[in-house]
């Protein structure tokens, strides 16, 4: 299988801060890969290293078979990149920008350009500096899709956009999806869930998981266990039980390694007085929140323990 | 070549008003000189002091032209700025050598060519230099060196700054630094001044490091290293001014003669 993006031990430090920590990632050809994670997780830094905007402090990345550190010039003929922070040549009109970029790309498709201009309702004669944020994003999308890149990299493309613009952009992307590989970072989970085929979760610079969306959806379940009588939570719960809570006769948690028979059996062992077990499928947003919250509670309890140790010392 | 011309054409489209402004200043400088040469016969020998009130405008227009060229070149460099990581062009199929070549082409066509044209037009009107030791080639070399010494550092600073506000501050700091680097050693060693070789080395340091910064920025965008190299320039000039063994005595009794500006 081909992997248009592949990273090995990719790391980046800013002084003492580790922004990206030994990330191993492989984005299969034809995938729509969503890199999700809370703010400050290192998504943008990872994307910038992949695009050779930032250099890694350790490890390496390969993009379309090229070492990311050598990514320049003609290599970008096959890569489309749009970022929420990216500037545009503001002094140009939208039409002027498309005319200007057209000459750089041998594969620029005029028909597709016209289609994108029409689809995004772009005002060709207005200067880019006078466009709204949404319009600028649409102009950036049009200028990055019109040459039919074999890899599209998007960094938080939907942040701060109204739902209408988001839908238009997603529609434009979905139409391109069959002929390209899309790698996008986002915390806009509801939107990406509808069209992503793969998902990676980044937290504090570490890639916690990277897998197909269908596998992820099958792995996570919201579990509700109804007991015959109130019971405290058992001790030594498995690490795959996230955010366990108990109230009267009900125990709730998120199970991150769901397997119907195995999970049923394990729950029955741990809760002998079980009356009912319910496994509910989860949305990507609920999965993301459960992982993020359990990560934070783990981090804060570790911090509490460290503070306690310091006080004792 | 196609990409060079494409970028160059874009730069011309986006900066046509600045180009017209700079050309208008050069034309005004030439026209006033022409008028003065025709209307005031003594202007040919006496320079500004003998050309009436209109002649007093010449140094102002000259200064404005230099500032105009610096603004023109800097703004064109900032059009595809090199400092930072959010520029539109760094993830497009730009080739750095072609981008640099496009900017150099712009510099040659809109700064050097008008300057050379003005030089030759004025020379044709003024005639050959009256002093036998002065040659046309020497004068031309001085004009080119003067423009380079002025424009190259500004261009180098533009490659390490992200916008025009920062550029203005950086140029201000650079001027202050260069004044300090030349004045302080002179005050510390008032008995002698560096000899001509040392002065030439200072010019070489300035031009070589500025050139290196420009190439480094276009090739690698190593802004921190480039800033360090730019800071090294006044430091080196300061050190040369203070420690160079090649010195000549400074004759304090000989006051500088009142200079009379004459047409180039």
C-alpha cells in the first residue's frame, strides 16, 4: 500500500517545550485522514513539519516519497495546502490570484477552476484584502484544488467559519476526495466525522491512536451498567475504561476496547449483581471528549501526586 | 525564465504606483539639472550654491529618490516575505533561485537602469570631468557602488522582517548601529583614523554579509542566523575601526572644506 504521508519518530521542541513527540503516522493513499486533538496538542506543528514549513528536531517525515526537509519548488505541483493562518497575496483580486497561480501548475484545470469559482461564488474582481474570512478560505481552497493535487493538506480549515461556508468547503472537498488523499487537522469533529475515513488523535504532542474511522467507531462504546443494589466502583479498573462514574445502582463509563462477548463477560465478572448492560455507539465528538477529559484527569492527578510528593519531601 | 518573468510581471503590476513615483523623482532631478545648466551658466562650475532657489531642491529630490528606491525594493521583497511561516508562496511551486532572480531583475530595471540613464544623460550635458584624475568609468563605478551600499543593506533587512513597520524600525536601528560603529572608534582613538584599506574592508564586509543574508534567506529562510549576520556587520566595522593596524594620522587642524554639490 502507498502512503503519501509517513512519519517516523517525528518530534519538534520549542526550547524546553515538546510540541510533537515521536509521532509515527502513515496516511494511506486515497484516505481522508483527520488529525484531531485539543488546542495546543501539536496538530499545527505536525502539519507544518510535514509541509517543510518547520524543521523537525528529531525523526523524519516523507511526503509523496520525498523527505519533507527537501519539499520545495516543483514538489508542490502535486500538493495543495490550506491553513487557517495562511496569508494570501492580499493586493491581488481573486481572479488575479487564480491567474497568477495558474502559470505555476502544469496540471491546472481551467474547467475545474471555473467550476470552483461558481461553486464557491467567488467575486473575481474584488481584492482579497477586502474579502471576509470565509471568502478568503474559499479563494484559498479554489486555488489549491484547481490543479488536482494528489495530496491535499489542510490545517484547521473550518475554524471560525459559519456553517454555510463550512458546508460549501466540505462539499468541494468531498467532490475531490475520490481522486486524492486528504490530510486535515481539526477540532471541528462533527464536520470531519461525516467524510473522514481515518482518524488520528494527538494529545500533548503524542499520537494516542491512528486508525480507520470504522475501527474506531467499533472500538468505543458508552457503557451503562445497572446493578441490583448500589455499589462502589471496583478498584483497579482497566485503563480502557474511561471516565467511570457511579450513581446509585448505575455505573457509566466509556469503553475504548469494545468487543461484545469479551466486554459482556468482563462486566459480569466485575459486577456480580448486574441487572442490565447497555452498550451505546458513540459519535466522534463523544469519543474525542471522553479521551480528552480522561487525559486531563490523568494529567491533573499525576500533577497532584507530584505536588504531594514535593510537599512530603 | 518563465517563472522569473511571471513573478517580475506580478511585482510590476502590484507596485506600478511606486515605480511611477520613483521614475518621476528621477525625471524631476534630471529636469531641474537641465534647466539650471541652461539658465545659470555658473551652475556648471559652482554647483548648488550658484543655481538659485531651484537648485536647493536638488538634494531634497536626490534624498527622496534614494528613499523611494529603498521603499520600492523593500516592498517588492516583502511581497513574498521570507521571515515567518504563514506566507502564501512557501507551499507553492516557487523555486528560490527564480524568485531571487525576479527580485534582482526588478532591482536592475527600476533602480539601476534609471540611475544609469540619469547618469549618462547628465554626463552628456555636463561634459567630461574637468579634473584629469577623474574618469567617467570611475564616476560610474562610484554611482553603482553608492546605490549598492544603500539598497543592498535595505534589501537584506527586508528579507528578515515580516512587514513594513518592522522594516522601518529595523532600518532605523541599522542606521543607528552603523553610526555608532563608525563614530565610537573615532572618538576612542582620536589621534588616527583607519587607512583606505580598512575602509575598503569595511565596505566589503557590509556588501558580502548583506549579500550572504539575502542568498541565505531565499535559499533556506534561516531568519535567526540571518539577523545574527546582520548584527555582526556593525560589530565587525566597529572592531575594524578600533583595532585595525593600518591607520593614518588624523589632522585635527585641517577642517573639512566646504563641499559644493555639483551635478553628478
